[in-house]
């Protein structure tokens, strides 16, 4: 067929460049070790930072909710899909974020692509960090606002791009809180200063900080002391909270506006009862056991230090994400395979997810990894160096 021939050519080009991807299949439950292709491996790439996906209470909550409410939500949030469970989770998320209200979406991706186009459109300006997550990039594109990309983490460059602010109706600055492939933090205080001065709104996607960073685990904004200055606080339930779903927290007005204007909220089925209940209990466990946050951050710092001592270009260390930058895509895959032969699974991340020439192993630690697990990981990396 014509279609297959043309698509095959493109796939072959991807394969030749070392960029063709095939999903791996996990054959066991979530946890610090999983079975892949019949063999158990320490997994060092999941986003299950607090180890809550496998927590007995969280699993039981999901099972009980399916039993009590049914398998699906049966409709979009504005028709038959809003259960008391959804409202309860939104209340808890707002409380975590120090906000008046929160709006729940089916995923973080949908929260981003629904929220940005709801807030800005033609005649408006969006400033976006060069390393923002794809969901924010797609939200910016969908909005049809003028999009200007500032250098990663560079508030001064953002200021330059905001110099003609008065030409636009609204201005919105969007940034990851913790950058997903680099594990570093956005300079939120400087960005908030800038936006307050120039009359722009700040939106932070804290997919990787929520539940992990800050005294209460509220995230990057809490850690950096700007909670009350971030008008649009986005997050996901799929990472530290071990469930699924995305959210935006902010003022009651923002919440009501999004319920009326965010297309991915309006035109998609509400999150299933089981995942909503799981997230609710995950929030409770995370609040009750702050030791999980401490453990994951301690583990990540130790891993980053150990890898640097072995000569690896390991970045981060203040968040659960420890990227090990390798360079060429083929080389990243080679190192990833060598580690896998030694029982350690760290996925290689290649372009277009990261810029060309910066292919990496994206290692991430969870609260469920033991000291012995991390020792085994470092030993595997050492063997790869010595080869
Ligand atoms: C994972 C991620 C998302 C998407 O969240 P999902 O709930 O997985 O759809 C959005 N933003 C960032 C920064 C992420 O890392």
C-alpha cells in the first residue's frame, strides 16, 4: 500500500539514526524492581517517586472504588461524570497547593493542552522555557497566541522577550517547575518578579515537584517560596502520587473559567473512580509519611554523587531525577543495554525528547529503592566504565 510504503521509509530513516522506539513490556507490578522479558531488574527510570503506585492502601483504594462506583466515570465532567470523589480530590489538591480551588483533568498532558489555549489566544503572548515539556509546547501551539521561547532557565532573556508587552492583550509565562529530562528547577522567584513587574501571568507545570519538593511536599513553588505568586499551578497525579490524572490549582475564578473554557476538561470523559480514589489515598499517605520525600531526595543525591565520582556527566541531585548525559543516541543505547545485562534498567532518552547530541540515561530514584539497590546500581555503572 502507498501509505505503508511511505511510512516505512520514514521509520527506516529513524532506525538508521538510532531513533526508532519500541515500547518495552513490563510483566510485573509497579515497584523498585520489575520483570522485563522474563528477568527481574532494578528499575531506575520510573516517575513513581514516592513508591505509592505499589502502596497497599493506594491499591486497595483503587480496587474498592471500582467496586463501589464502577469501572468508568460514564461521562464528561460537565455531564454525568462528576462524582463526589472528584470533588473531594479537587479539594485536597487545592489544599496541597495553597489554592482556593483545583480542576481535575484526565492527565497532565490534557491539563496543559486545555489550560493554555483557554487562557491565551490570538493577540496574546506566551513565553515558554526552551526545555518545557511537550504538553506545554503543544498547549502553546494550540493557543494560537504568539509564542516566544526563552533560553532555558534564563529570566533575563524572558525579560527581553517581554519588552513589548504592551503590544499584546494578555501575557502568560509557562515553565516546568522541575525539568523532566534535566532534573533542575525553574528560577521561579526571578520569573515571578518579572511577570509581576510587566503584567504577565505565571503558569508552572510541577509534574515532577508535586508531592516531593518543599516542606509539605507541595512542590517547587513551595520550595522556592513563591506559592502565592504562581497564578496557575499545574500538576499531575501520575508521578509522585502513583496514579493518573492532571490538575490545575488556583483561584476560584480561574477554576470556574477552566471548567467553562478548557476543551480537554469539557470534551473528555472524567477520570475513572479507581484512579481518583487512588490519588486521594496517595495524597494522605504522602502527607502522613514525609520520610518518603526525604528518602527519595537522599537517594537521588547519593546516586548523582556516586555517578560523578565514576566520571559520568550526572546532573541534578536536588530532585528525584538524575540525568546521565552520554551524547550520541547510539552510545546512550549501548550504555543502557550494558546496564540492563547487569540487571539495571535505566531508559535511554534520545532526540526529539532531548536536544540532539545530548542523549542520556534518565535515572530516577524512588522512595522504595533501598541503599542496597543503589549500591547495586552504582556497581553496574562501574562495570560499564571498566569494560
Ligand atoms: C509527565 C509530564 C506531563 C504529563 O503528565 P501526564 O499525567 O503523564 O499526562 C506534563 N508535564 C510534565 C513536565 C511532565 O513531566
